[in-house]
C-alpha cells in the first residue's frame, strides 16, 4: 500500500458520560486531534470521507456498534482499518455478568447489572471487529485517564473494576492481521499531564504519526508505531507501560509518513540506529533504576537508546523489541540483578544478542551490575565477559564513564 485511499478509521471519544464519572476534556481533544492528523495530506493521508468520529452524545451503544458495522460494510479484504477509542473500560469480576466491557456514553452506573445491560461486552466488540473483512485492523485504546501526574482516578464499586485486563486485548487481537495497542497495563492508569491538551499516550501517538517515526518507504508501520510510543510514554511516567498484542505475519502500514515522503532512518557509520539496547527486568527496583538512573546518564551523554519492553510476556517483546531492537543497536546492555538471573524473558534477550554477535563475529553484549549478585549464578556466556560495576558506591561513577566510552566506540569484533 503506497497510499491510504483504501484505509478507514473510526474514532470514538467519550468524556461527558451520562451516568458514570466523566473523563477530562483531553478525551475530546485526543479524538479530534487523531482525526485531524489522519486526514491531513501532509501526514497520514486518509481520505476525510473514510474517517468517522463519534464524540460524546454520538457514542451511544447503538452508535458505536453501528459505526463498526459501517466500517465493515465499506472496507474490503485489501483495506487497512484503524479504530481509536478514548473512553471508560470496565470489568465485572464475578457473577452472571462477569467479563469486560467498553462503556458507551449511555452506559448505566458502575454495577454488575448496569454494565451487563447497557455496555458493549468483550464478546460483542470482538464479533464486530471480526466482521470487518480488512486484512489489517489496528485498535488503539487510551483508557483509564487521570486528572494529572500524581493524582490518579480509578473506580472499584462492588464487583466492578475500572480498566481492561490484558486478556481482553489478547482476545481482540486473535486472528490474522489484528493488532491492539493500549495506553497502559491493567494495573496502571493512563496519565494526563496537568495543563496538557492531550493525554500522555495520545500525545506521543500524535507525535509519531506527525513525522516522529522514520519511514524509509514512506509508510508508518504498526511495529514502528509501538516501538516509538512505548519508551517515550514510560520515559515520561515510569508507572505507565503501553501494551501491544498481535498475531501478525506482516509489519503492516497504518499511515503515510509525512504524506508519503520517503524518510531516512538515522544510523551511525556502522549502520546502527541505536548505540544500546537495554535488556532488563521491568519490575521494581530494576525498572526504577533503569528509568531514573541509567537512562538519564545515557541521554545526558547523547547516546541513542532502545529499551526492552520485557514483562514476562514473550510475544511482543520478542517481535518488537528483542528481534528488531538488538539488530538495530550496536550493543545490548544487560542490567544484571538477582531478578534478571531468574527471568526467562531476560535470559532469552541476552541469548539472542550473543547469537547475533556470534553470527557477525562481534561482541554485542555488554553486562553491567545494578546490584551485587552471586557471580557463580551467571551462565558461562555472561561470566566470560567483563562486567561493569554500577552498584558499588565508590566504583559506580567510574563504571558509568567506562560505559559511555564503550557505547561511543566502535563495535568490538573478533
């Protein structure tokens, strides 16, 4: 696809709920701004007549299901479809109405019976998506907004919990060519920075669609979209991690890059897009140390860094971060800790990095210690490498200096 003439979008934004807590005005801004960037010929290049918007009063249960049916009626097998939703999601933990629900503007109060009767169940929404004959469908959720950094909003009434679990996204992504991009994990909130026009997630989504994502063939593709948004959102707020679920055989196009202009991905003299790919366990205290200590030091040194999205789920990190990130980064920076040595996904990442290095005759892996560890627990492939000590209070500064120097230098080769 070299144009977006056969692309369709449905955008849903609900802030002024009738019976459940309202959401910030940023929800409307998000929906309207996503539409504008999609139909802008200088950016995504969708035909204006192919982009429908349901805002507040229009986004009833009947209206949303009709909107999805309208997309299904117009799209063909070769079409690309994007559905953007900024609204409440909820789940009933138990009872006859147990399950996940998308809340339209006319959803009843947060109660088991109310949601089951007036909201759109996961089964209904999944069925509506499956009815779309397009080969590629991307659904973007920006849900569970909060009023500002440091002040979050959640709901838990009886058996009803606000937010959607990852299993819901997995079910929606089932089927060839289906992908789900959500603003945060089920245990997290999606933040709105105080005074900002857009939510944190949609702010970075818009920036990527407006030219932030390099595209050598003039197309913004689905993996590149997640790879751009995820580290920027988590970098701005380390308690928010976008989620990507997909069963894909192709890194399909979701929009034009700057109206179809061919961009050049910035690489160094050796052809690398990043100086380092950071492999770590995305759980505290490791994640706090990576985002609050390590990354600021690397960014201060003006190094280009890709960050693993590993969270124990091997699907997305393998496809998006590990396979692509390691090959595009000069070195894989392994953040060693007790938790790292016990994590199967982390183990997979450093094995893949070393395998790539063996194929190329290069030393791709660069281990660092975040905390003191039992060296005898290190696998032989890591024990044989020189490890930089960033945990020792007197050696850490020198270790950071050596790390920056190593990442600035050429890739060591056999």
